[in-house]
C-alpha cells in the first residue's frame, strides 16, 4: 500500500497497526517512495562464546545470584 507522507503523519497509528500486522506501507513524498513501514524483525541474541576467547571466570560463578552484601551498590 502506498500513502502520502501527509496522510501517514495524520494516521500514523493506523498505518503502524497495518505494518505490525504484516503489510508493507510505502510512504511517498512528492509522489515518489520515500520510506517503508514494515513489521519489526526480532533478532535472536547470539549466545555462543567468541572463538579464541578464554572466559575469565567459570560459568557457574558467572550465573549465580548476587548475595545481599553485593546488592547495596546496585539499587
């Protein structure tokens, strides 16, 4: 779907909902495509270790909960 930038400004929520539902909304300026509204693409976080990097502490220590004495500086 193509819309003028003026219309996109006036009805951004409507066109944002359409993009969220999977439709590509092409926003035009002076009759020419200017930008697209598209659904947000979630990226999966990479959890593999970097190659050639040695951990500084063991995983068991890295993921253990903080103790009460460690918390005061974090609130």
